């Protein structure tokens, strides 16, 4: 059995080599992926997102700094470091960022890569219960401000 950690490594090998056809086969049809600029669902969303990343950062490379995997290998959380040079137009929800030629290094925590079915990644974020409660309809105004992108406010709960 391939573990979630192994599948994640294979997915990054596809991204770094530009093999988006193989990448599409690695994700479950219901895969969800969230980035700092937004999120989406489905294999095509995943492929489109990483195709844009490769166009903007054609030399992107990752390194796993830390990982925690469940005992059965079904899910993994990773702390990653990326290095890339901004050589192509980077397209996102806020428009196009033209190439700067700058070499960038950044780190992220990627929770929730889950193995689903016959060697597919679901890539659904793990949401702790306190986080979900803090962003729901009963959350305070300050909690809703911290909820992040993609979580709509409930106007019926806003103070008048």
C-alpha cells in the first residue's frame, strides 16, 4: 500500500517535472485544495493551479522540513520549503503578476493530504473543531475576521 506521504512525494515530483497528465491521475475526483489565494475542488482545479505555478516558477523545488503521518499511512501533514525563480507571468485571483526574475524561498504548512481509494490523494484540509466553531454563524465579529478566505460571513448574525 502506498502511504499518503509517498503519494504526496510522487505528486510533487510530477509538479516539479511538469508532468501534469500524471498529476491528474494522482488526485481523487473530489480533491479539495486551498492556497493563500483561494481554493477549489476537483482534479482539473488541482492541475490548473499547479500549471499556473509552473508557468510562474518553472524551476520550483520543494523540501520537506517536517512531516506527521497517521499510523495507518492514510493522512499526512507537511511543513514544506519552496525555492523558485519568478520567471513567468503568475496568474491568480488578483490578476497577473509579471515576472520579476527574483529568486524566492518560502515555507508553508500543508495539513490534510489524505490517501483515498486506490492510490489517490484527496488533499482536503484538516479543520480542527475549534477552528470550525470560530468561523461559523455563532462566531464573534473578531473571530470571523480571522476566518481566512473562502469562509462567508453570516449577515444574519452581524451586530446591528
